[in-house]
């Protein structure tokens, strides 16, 4: 197994976390471009790895929130994973999860990139970008939307007391694909009392609160259940599902189900 390095893109002291940590300077955010026209039947899944303990992450959080808002009617899906390796540097991110750090390490292996850092964005499982580089992200979104999806996933979500029942059906893809289902909190704020962002109130968007991996059966359909977290309400949450090749990490399709007052939504990609 290759040795991975976790690099922190923040201005604070260098610390050794998880693996080898180094400090490097991110490029500054680029000027905004107009939204690219959707010319194909593709999609863009943006997976942001972020932390409340990283002083460079709020700019990326804000950018991804802006992209989410601007592309709300397009097949563009944003997921923000709060990693846990920053928790050792003075502030514990309330949304952090060790599983999200492991997912970022897995992308390092899939993409043959030994440098793991925050803020990092992976698009469609194919390429990674500095999370605050607006020009690069918009160009990548444009390219992804101009492509085509090689699979399809449909979701239907129903609430049963303190659980969500997620019915899914997948078409296309291969036997090496998994379905991943993310329970997403659309927005939240946190008052940070220590670490590099001490004294700041941070706004978060598209926070992944749980990520389930479903091994598909021969029929490629079934039901998965997710327990609703404390504070759950249908207006501020959604479910995002996507198909990922387990050999390459490539994401083949994605969709969302917005949760309304009835918690009974079906959604599929174009």
C-alpha cells in the first residue's frame, strides 16, 4: 500500500495527523465565471473534504454553497464531508466523522495522489481540485455536464418514525459498482471557540451526516434504512444517491431526493 500524506491547507502550526502532515499554500480563489450551459446529459458530483479546524476551509465551504444554489435546477450535487483529523489541533468539528477521513484516503489511492489535504474537492470520482479554486471547479462542472452518465439511479424516500426508508433501483453499470446513499443536512452554523477559526461563526452547506454503502444484488434494487439524527426536519435535509465503481472510484451517475412534508419523493437523473 502506498504511503499517503495529509496536507493541511491552513495557516496554523504544522501538526502530525493520521499520516504525515505538511503545510503548503493554496492558490487564491479565481474570479467567478458565468454558469456553463448544460449541453449534454451528464452530471457533476462534487465531494468536498473540509473541517471547522482549517482556516482555509470556510472559503471553500462558501464557494460550494454558492455553486449548490446556482445549479439547484441542474444535475449538480454537492456533498461536504467533515474529516476528523483536524480535531487534534484544538477544535473538535461537531460534524466530523472518521469514516469521511477514510473516504478521502481511498480517493488518494484511486486517484494515485499521495497528498491528502483540506479543502479538497473530488468531481465524479475522476479528478481532485483545491476546494477554493472557483475557475477550476466551474470548468470541471462544465465538462462533466457536457458528458453522459453511464448508469441510472432512482430513489424513493419514505419516513417511518425515526427512520428513512430509501427504495432504490439502478440500471446500467457493472458488477463492480456500489450504490452510496448520503443523508445530507442542507445548512447549519457553528460557533468555533478554538483552533484556527477561533471566534468565528461558520456557515456550512450540504453536510453529509451519514453515508451508506449498498452492495447491489442481481436485480439492482432494494430498500436501505437510515436513522434520522437529532434535529432532523424534512425541509433542511435531502438524500443524494450515486453509483461508484469500486475498482476506479469513478462515479457513474447521481441523483437527489428532496424531502418534503410528506417524505415521499422519487427522483432520477436525466
